[in-house]
C-alpha cells in the first residue's frame, strides 16, 4: 500500500510547502505553516459510478426521475440573474463591496421566499438576531415567516439545518464562520476553504439551496482562496457606486443559466427596489444634447441596455496628459485614441481625456468602441450629436468596424425609448431594423465624415 504523503500549507495565504518552515516564503508570515491531513481512501471507494460499487456509462443513465424545478425568489431581477430561479441543491456565492447592500438584498429575497410558503433560514455571523429584525422592520419585512439565527460555529449551524431541512439558507458571511477542528482564525484561507467545502457538500447531499455572502478585497475580488469560486455553482457580484442609487447584480459564473446576466436595483430608504426597465432609468437624468454625450446600445447577458457615455477633452498643462476612465477599460481607451490619431488624423496629444459611463454602470463589451470614439470626437470638437441617435460597433486596429452580436435586440430597445437613428458596422447583416434609420459605415473615418465632416488634426 502506498504511504500517504504529508503536505504543508500557509493558513493565511494558502501557499503550499514541501516541509514545515517557521516562515511562509510567499507572504512572509511567521508560524502560519501547518500540516495538512492527507485524504485517505476508504474501503468502499474501489470503484466509481452512479451507485456504490457499480460503474455506469452516460448512455445508460435513466431519465425517469423528474427534473429539479427552480423555485422563484419573489424578486424578478434576482431570478433573472440566477437563470430563472433557485435550483435545489445548489451553492451560490454573492460578493460585493462593504455597505453596497448584499445583506439587504438577501434578507429581502429570503423574506419573499418564505412568504411564498417555503422554509427559509437567514444565518448571520456578523449581527445579532435583534439587529437583523430591526433591519427587517425598516424594510417592512417583519411580517415574513423567515427564520433568523446568529451563529458562527459551523458545526452547530449544520446540526440545526439537518433538523430543520429548509429550502433556502443564507450564510452571512462565510468569512465569519469557523470549524472547530481547524486551528486558525475565522476568515483565514484554511477556514474559508473548509467552511465552503462543508456547506457545498451539505447543499448537494440534502437538496438545500445555500447562498453564501463573501467579502471582497480592495481589488474587487472575493476574499479568501480562489478555489471557493470553483466549489460553488454560481458566483454573483453586487456592484455599484456609493454616489449612485443604482446597484447591479452580475453573474460571472452560473452552471444553471447564462453568465454575464445582470439585474438592476435601485437603493431607496425602504430597501432595494427592482428596476424592470433599466434603460429608461439610466437615461432619465440625461439633459439636452451636449458635447461629449453619446448613447450606446449595449447588451448585458441577454438584456439590451441603452447607456450614456460621457467624455471631456481639455487642454493639459502637464507634460503627460491625464487619461481618466470610470466604468470602462483604460487600456481600451488608449487603443481607441491611438486608432483615431493614426488612422483618422485626429490627435489628442497635449489634451486631458476623461471618460465616464453614466449611472455607475460598468461596460466590458467591445461593441462600445464606436460610441466611445464618437464621444471623444464630440468633446474635442465641441459639437453635440443628435439626441435621437444611438451607436454601436467594435473598432479594429486598422480603423475598420467589426460586426457585433444581437444587433436587432439593441435596435428594438432603442426604438422603444424613442430613438430614430443609429450608426452600425456595414458588414453586419440585419434581419430587421425595427423601424430605425440605420446608417451603415465601413470604418471610423466614414463615421467621422458622416457626423462631424472634415476634421483638422
């Protein structure tokens, strides 16, 4: 029999070591390297298969069992992001900045889930039960039959859940939970990894949907080992700026639905309210046409969105001009500026460039390239584009415009909100323009000539 090998890892950063050492080479912490118990093979693990001791091939699987039915949370935006509702025996990880509204969102979801006749338990390791009830009263949820608990010992939590057998469990947060057989502080890498493994295994074994709240680091990533995101079925990020009332719930991983789907909420004094038509809300504060303001017809997941892109270009008094971006990729802005100067003769040297996505939204799709270029040129020339115009298209390094996906859905959303004209790449085939006047252009130079005429560098 092969003798199991022993391994050592840091309880703070998770770095692995071949032997014990007093100081971790990765993070420099003293006395944090601990021995990890090897995985021992049990007597009943000689074969693999759907049943114990029996192998089975995919073609032999029976489909007589009823499929797992999704359970609606009572919040349409949350159900949309999850792919249609909660899947039994699933583990969901929700991350976000402190104070963004994670606990408020999940308390509202658990309360509405319980009002629908299902059993929901909200476990908090950060607040007392009386504090959670106080927040529920402020959100007008005190009449909900959701059960509250204040506990951080995972052994006691799992024992209670095994007896209660709820349909939904919310753990707020995973960094406050601890297991007694691991000698490290709550929130450490070893504790977070073990707690996530135990809760995920419990959810699969008992058929209970478990939602875990995770803190994030200053870089915006969920704190703890990255393996936690691989353990769970769905990873959601709750985003938003403190100065804006909008909150975006974004799915970055979903085994049961589309990734990159978003749900839009509005933070009010009585909690989070769903926004069924986010395009109208994002454009509600848009005033009369101004230089540097362009409407972009984008798509987030399966939802078309109209978003205002704002740009400001001013003469710089510094040797190195500023390039400030909010809500977009700064590296892609540099690429667009280089294309405009090299291919179109529009120079931004000696000018400060500021780019902002209105409403606290964050855009990652390359289809926003043409709208960004239009906003930059409009701000540089001091010329306003028509208020009823939308743009979309990806810019290549040669200055050409590449076709994008879901163009019909973008045009349909723009038409619904009163827009009449649109600029789109010429190589894109449109089955329907939804009543819009679509002007197809082949490259950025043709777009500039159509909108701004002949520009001087």
